């Protein structure tokens, strides 16, 4: 890494390699070792900012958002005093990571502000078509998609795609992330014929780059499974999701948020295949993990609540169904647009319960990791 002592640079490079392989615990140990070396002999603000940024990223991966936020804020502040492009690039990365962290925490407004600041800085230093604008564009697109602002998200995804394809080429691993997110957006808009080819493109690129059993490849397969499920191929989706679940539990442990996302989709597939008890077990486990990781008021709980509400209603528990749909609508109304599809579904379902009509089942969820979604 430019401007850093060779041993510190090598240590940070190994940390990033471990992070990319999904070995988050070892990546944390390496990042902590790098911080200790910075304390022993200060390499200057460039070295400090690099170490703070990378330690913040691995803390985020390890499921420690409070620690990650503090480290990333410190990285952004330290990078502000690093001259020229090196400091600006580090600050863009730190602000982008902070935006992604805010989105993961359910604060879409704060995420948008941080990501727009990162994008503005990247544009001012590196130009509107520079490689450094792709990351903020992609993360801002994800945030606006989650908030239900699909047209704005589409424009940002397309901008990221154009930059990455021009600089890196159409088959670079970074393009898999773009195709993954374009697929997720098409899925959210109900355009399944467009969503499936983009999802398969992401899987194909990622398999060539990382192998079939890598957790990032598994995340792409999970997104594909959600689309296959929405297209009515329930058994194919369930088979894909069981394989993804095995990779994620092995990589992240049984209580990680990515495991919860897969369990949500697996529960939806099991329900569609008529295995209601299996569906309820997977969805209940998913909800429990999401509540533990993000709290009881996070908008990501809404889809799982909706599907559990459907199962309650069909079992004759109208009160339980009403409570779950109501809770889902409440958490969504705080953070998404009024015409967000899942919010509309909740309102329709509650109205249906009031008039003794059967509500519709929600769409399956999709992965953040890797996300990348």
C-alpha cells in the first residue's frame, strides 16, 4: 500500500485477503496486530487512516456495528488531513462504508447523506467518470432501492456499471456485484424475466473468480434462488438455498444476519412447496436472528413478519396475523416510501383481515452482503 512501511502494508494486504475469503475472525486478529504496530511506531496519518478503515470494515463483517462505526468515523477524520488523492480516496472509502453501515442499521436517511457526501468528494477529486465514484454509486443505489426509490436506484446502478465495465472489463469480479444488484432491483420491481439473467450472470462471474463454495458466490446464488422462487420453481429454489445455508453457517456461524436472510427465503420456498411446518421453523429462526442482530424495529424484519403472519392466518390465528402485519407496517412506515411494495402488501393484508379476506404472501427477501443486494 502506497506510503506505508513494507511490513504494515503486507499485514494489511493479508488482512484483506482473509476478509475476502470469509475468515473474519482471523482478519480481525490481523487488523488488531496492525493497529498495535501503528501504536509502536506511528507511520503518519496515511498509515493510521488505512488501519482504522480496514479494522472498521472487518468489525462490520464480524457483526460489531458500534465498533465499526467508531473506527470508520476515525478513519474518515484522519484521512481528511492526508494530502492529495490518497487522503481523498481513503475518506471516500470510509464515508461509503459508514453509509453502508447506516443502511444495515435501518437508518436510510443517514445512509443517504453519508453516501452522497462520499460521491460528491469522489466526483470533485477524481471526476464524474473516475473509478472511485463506482463504490458510492453502488451503495447509494442499494440504499435508495431499500427505501423504495427504484428509479433513482436504477440510474445509480447503471452509472456504476458503466464505470466498472469501462475500467475493468465486463468479466471482472467487481461486475458480479453490479449484476447482483441490478438483479435485485429488477426483482423488487417485479421484472422477473430481467432479474434472472442478471442473477445468473453474477453467479457465473463469481464462480470463475472465487470458486463455487466461496461465501460471496453463495450470496449470489441466494439472490438467484429468491428470483427462481418468485418464478414458481419452488424445489429448485429450496435446493439452492439449502446449499447456501450450509456455506453461510460454516463461514459465519449459525446466528449471523446472512444466515437469517437465507432462512427467510428458505422458509418462503418451503411454504410454497406445501411444507408449512418447515416454513414456520425457518421463518421463526430467521426472525429471531434478525431481532438479535438489528433490534425489534428494523425494517428488514418486515418481510419475515409478513410471511409468518400468512402462516398464522391460515392456521386460524387471525389475531396473531393481525399483530404481525401491523408490526411489519409500523417498522416500514418509519423508513420507506409510502408506495413501497411490502408496505402496500401489509396494508392490504390488514384490510383483508378486517373484511375477512385472505391476504397475499410477501415476496421473498434478498441478501445485503456481499453484499452486496
